C-alpha cells in the first residue's frame, strides 16, 4: 500500500471520527491541533487544573499528521540544544538535555498509568557508523553527548555493534538507554481516549483557518478562550499569516513484510533498539512489534509553497531509494517485500531549534519545530505549556520547565519562494553527494560539502 496515511493505521485501523464543531463556543483554553503536542497539553492541563474547560480542534482526526506517521522513536534528542548552549550557557542546555532524558520515562509512566498498549519497548537508541568519516563523526558525537551529562551512553566497536544488530559494514556505534520503540498510532489513540476521559472536548474534522488573540476561527464557528495554543507542527504553514513560520519538511518511510525467524536470527536486533546512522542524509528504523522493519529517510524533502502531501502518498523513486538503504544495511533482505510506504511532514524553524512560547499580552501560545524529534519532545513541550498557562493565569508560579532555555525563543521567518524551495532542495542534494563522496574516498574527514550545506541551512 502506498499512502493511506501510514502503515501504523493499516496495522491498527482508523479511528471513528469525533464530532466537528457545531457552532460558536467558548472555553478556558482552546488547543489547535490533535497530535502529540495538543493532546499532551490537554492531558497535563486538565490533570493539573480539573475545572478548566479545554477544547481541542483537529482538522482531520487525531494523529493525522506526524503523530500518526513517524518512525516511533521515543528518544531524548531535542533540536537546537547546541544553539541554546551558545545563547544561554552550557549549564542551561544541560538542564534541557536532562529534562529530555527524563521525558522518555515520563511517557512510559503515563502509558502504564493510563493502561493502554502503545507498543513500547525501552531498548535505547543505537546509532551506527559505516565509513571512516562516519566513525570520526560518531566518536565526536559520542563525546559531545557525554559533555551534556549523558554518562550512561556507551561507545562500541565493530564487534560489539554486531552483537546487537548486524548492519553490513558497521564499524562502530553509540548507544543511549534514553530511548524506546513505540507504535505511533496506538500512542496517539490511547492519549486521545485518556484526554476525553478527563473531560476534554475534542472536535475533529474542524480545520482552524486563523488564530488571533482569544479566537480560533473555523468554517463552522469560532471558539473564544483566554488562551489559544497552536500545536500544529508541520501543518502550521496552512494557518493565516504563518506560511513562512515553520517549513514543512517531508520525511518518508517503508515497512517490510513480517520477517521470518531465520531472517531475524541473521540480523540479531534482539534488544529492539531504535536504529539510526551517522550519514548526512541519515536513516532511522525500528523493529516493529509484529516483526517487520520500518525504515525512513528524507525522500522528497520539501514541496514548493510549503504544501503538504495527500494522505501520505509517496513517489516511487523515494520508495526505491528507501528499499536500497534497507538492502544496503541488511543484504540478506534483498528479496523481502515492501508492504507499505508513506510520507509526512515535520516542522522546521529557520534556525532548526524547537521552542515553547506563551505570549502573555495575547494569550497565544505555541510549541513545536521539533525537526523530527517530536515523539518525546512534544511531551516536554506540553508540560512546559501547562506550566506557562498556570503561571500566567495565577494557578502556579515559575517552575524548572518554564526556566528552560527554549522557552520564549524567537526565530526569524523562512525566505519567500522560490528561495526556500531552492535552498532545501540544494541542501539535501549536497548532503547526498557528501555521503557518496565519503563512501568512495574512505577518508576519515567529513566532506566539506556537508559543512557548507550546514552553514547555508543555518543548522550551525
């Protein structure tokens, strides 16, 4: 199947649609977006202040966007940490990293407390190197993570890597325990049900066209509330006045047929770690609960005019490119059938920094710009939005979360078209060329092309 939102829905089934907004309404807090950020925010706000009237507005159904299409990496990565270290000092960035480490366990805790099956397995994150240049980057990356206080991270050579998963040509790996595999759709479905059980009103099939102070405007009516929280991530560009706020970056995935016991014996991967690599145009993968490999990469990175895809349909060339990565990593899977392909968008700020903000003068808040690390980051962002709303409304004071360096971060907008289309296309073409050159050269030095692309993109 190509598209159909994602494999995760093919596996778990589509949810029954909730009622759309029936006309003008009022609330204490209105949340725009029914993905992880919006649902987690509703969950924590309602838990903290049960009398709040909270309304969630979702354009399609909860989990239609990245929350229902991602690679299922619940891990401790956060976009922008190094920039926050430069802006606010190293210790501030260490506090952000510690909060992210704890967030993985927080999601595991809530899933257990609420009693739903999210396909969780906490096996950590394994990132492998397959060329001399990747190995040099891996070692530098490993030391860099240690400098942010991650003392439980481990560095492996080729033999130790193969004991965990037999990736062809792997010469080393770095592993952190702060990660888990998750079934994205089961997580979003369980969270939506938990939110409704708390008394939050969720309206689906209700696109918000404009956000302004104390108003969320839809074709069916306007919801008025002192606080309007924008939790739209890669779909932010569709809102009035937001086209250049966050760029909707495209990511694509494939899922294999279920593998046989013999194939798994050849691959290993018994620890079910999420799996990534140190390429510039990197891949990400997981061993699914039903014994498949789900693997992703960038594909067509960006659509002109900040457009988003149509229900996840993916170009044939992208599917083939991802299949080639799969076979390159695991040559024994050359004849394995690809049963599903899909795509989705993630939100990318101009400086590649995730952030959380509440404008106290307007009551408008937002969180996002996760750059592909949103499964866990959305949870930390939601708890931070909760604390900001409580602080502003007099229900609470400053907290450790409201003092994190990503709170209130400001970033410039993306360039107008066609500059941003040309820039993104050129950036990823350059990364792919850099990877190819490193593979051919066998040099331990990273390609200058990749460093040039990083500078142009604003990633460093």
